[in-house]
């Protein structure tokens, strides 16, 4: 019996040792998948970089910056990312609100966090990235910090020396965008677009600049693009891609005008010119865009009659792309108008949306809005039927895992919160 106990104790001891070895091995492995940040004064970091003949990578963060924490936890710990930085850089992580980092923050003119600085071994800036990205994107942008043809400092010098050309301007603008310098980005793009003959905008070599950085649809150059979209599509090889670009920018401009800051005058002339141009254009997407622009205008100037008529026009002629937009229009009329005639129009829109919609989770939303309008119109029995149908659709969407849940949006700003 004693021998059996001793044997069990020895076996238990061996198991503990094995578990400890496995745990230690696991921790060691985990630690390998992280960027190895050195510690010490900035002077010591520069000495280390000089001795190792390596450039410097600086993770500039603050304690209140949520994206900084996500970057540190979810990106720096990726094996490919960690290996790249550990092999190529002397890496430093600095809280930019403490110690000598406060002066570095001022010297580097940091405005948002995280800011990732790529410096040469003497501490001169080669490249910078502002913001948190996924591992693949972050690694791609970080490799630019070692590429003389991509790093922002070299591109800046080439630009100042007068170099132009579609591919170069595109590379330069990408580096400017990564550095979170919107004002410079807009100026460089605008200067380039205005400096070349109009026909050059239709060439494939300039498409990346046009596609990604030519964003104001109210300019003469942009109107030229719309008017000559067929020639551009032939050069690019895709009419769909060109049309998507045009629609996206006008929709973005519409969004800007929708949420216009009332502290400054509205761009009435630009709005009028864009609407007039689209009205005279043969662009296929013009009718929908004109309708949206006019609807926004009538809403802004509080012309409720014209606004209601235009929404009715958009929905009845099938110019609204999805049922969610129709429900939004109907709810807006339900909440903002007191006229039964207006409510009746909104009810017609919901009937149209209900017939078109095939997804059960969206039908539940439509039927709920329909029940509310029917109640306002005094049709209690129909309202009750719509409510029951909405509950049935909602239950079915829940059972199939398709129910729509509204959740708060997490803002990945990295900007210092106001006190």
C-alpha cells in the first residue's frame, strides 16, 4: 500500500512538472508573437539604432486612446507583424503625455492617436501612419516605411522637386492620406487635376487618382468626367466601376449637404449647378440622384409640400433602391406631418415596399411601420392585422437568426475627448 502511494505521489509530481513545462513553453511562444519594444531614454534609443544600423519604429499612444489598445492587443501580436518589426526596426512604444515624449509629440506635430512613426537611425522621419488598421493592411502600409519609392518623406521631396505623373501622384496621395493630413491631400489632388489637360483625366494611368482622390462632384473637372464617362470606361475597362465612382461621390456630397453645419452659409450655388447639370445630362443614374438632391433641398428649406410630392415620385417610380429607405421616408412623414393625406401616401409607399421585399427580417420592420400608420389613420382592425403579421415575421426572423438588432456604433477616432 505504501509503495502504491509513493508511486502515485511520484506520478502526480511528474504531471505537475510536465504541466509547468507546457505552460512555460506556451507563454514563451505567446511572447514571441509580439513586437519587442525597448525601454530607455530617447537618447539611448538613438544610440541603439546607430549601433545596430536599424531604423526606428515608434508606437505613439495615449492611455485614453481606444484604437491604440486594439492595435497593441490585436495587431502587434500577429506573428507576421511582430516578425517584420522585430527583424527590421528598433521598436519603441511611448505614452505621448508623459516624460520626454511630451516634447517629441510637439516636435513631431502629432494630432491624433495612434500615430506610428518610422524614423531613420538618426531620428529623422521617413514615414508615418495615423490610425488603427487590421494586421494585413497595417503590415502593407508599414512596409512603405522601408521602401524609398513609397515612404512619405522621399515622396514629399520628389513632389517639391516638381515630379508629377499619375502613378507618382497616386503613391504620394496615399502616403499623405495615411498621415491624416486631409488639407494637404485635398490640395495636392486638386492641383494635379487642374494642372493636366482635361483629356488626361480619361487616361488609365490617372484612373487611380481620379477614382480615389477626385471627390468633389461640383467642380468643372468632375462634370467633365461625367460627360465623358463612356470614354473613361473604355480606358478603365469597366463602365460599372466608373458609374459606381460617380454615384458614390454625389451620394457623399448629398450626405454632406444633409448634415450641413448651420454655422456657415449653405453652398446653394454649388447645389443648384449640380442639379442643373444632372438635369441636362444623359447620365443613366441622373434621375435618382436629382430626386435625392431635390428632396434634400426641399427638406432643408422646409417646403413640406414639394418634399412630400418628391418622395412620392421617387417611391412610386421605383427610384428608391431599398425598402429600408422607404420605411425611413414613411416614418419621417408619420412623425413630421399631421395631414391624413400625407399619412395615406406614406402607407402606399409601405405597401410597395412590402410587395418588393423578400427578406423576412425586413418585412417585420415594414409591417411595424405600416401598423403605426394604420393606427393614425383610424383603421384599427387593419392596424391590428399588420401588427400580428409583424410579430409573426419578427419571430420567424428570430428563429432563423436573421433578426435585425440595432447596436451602438463604436467610434474609432483616436482623437482626444473633450473635457
